[in-house]
C-alpha cells in the first residue's frame, strides 16, 4: 500500500510561485505514473500534470509553460513547480500515483494524497 502526503500549498499573490511536494511511502511499482490534480469549489477535479516512471510528462493546457512537474525517485517524491500563478489556479491540489502491472494497460493500484490548498489572490 502506498501513502501520499502533499505539502507546500498556501496563499500567494497573482504572478507568484509555489512548489508542491508529494512524498510517497511504501513501494510504487516500477511501471507507474505520478501526478497532480486539482479541484476548485463547485468544479470537477482536473488533471494538472503527470510524470511517468520513465520521465515522460503531460500537462493540462491551462498550465503549460507555467508549471513543471518533476520527480526524485531516490527520495520517492514528486514535485510541482508553479510559476506565474493566476487566480484561476486556486484549488485543492491532490497528488496521485498510479501503478501498473506488466503493461500500461493494466492498472494495479491508484493512490491519492489528502490534498493541499493553493490560493492565488491579491
């Protein structure tokens, strides 16, 4: 079983930056994808960014060029560097880890953190 703990959220002014961290305890299977999702009040949860065990990244169009996802496998941690923040980035950000067995087509486990609040306001 994998446990994810997010940190780094807070209040920031428009144009500011934050770095979110997600520390994973337990063993994540070698074939995996970690990422960040967010949910604003009254809105559906949406993908922000993902990164695979091989280092491939994917970003929502709304954050491309502003956010950068990275991972440190030795520390079992994934990061989200958030620059040029906008009020519409305000949401609870959730860390996710999805692991696969044998191939990418077979989901083996799906884990979520408790979320960290990011508020962008002047």
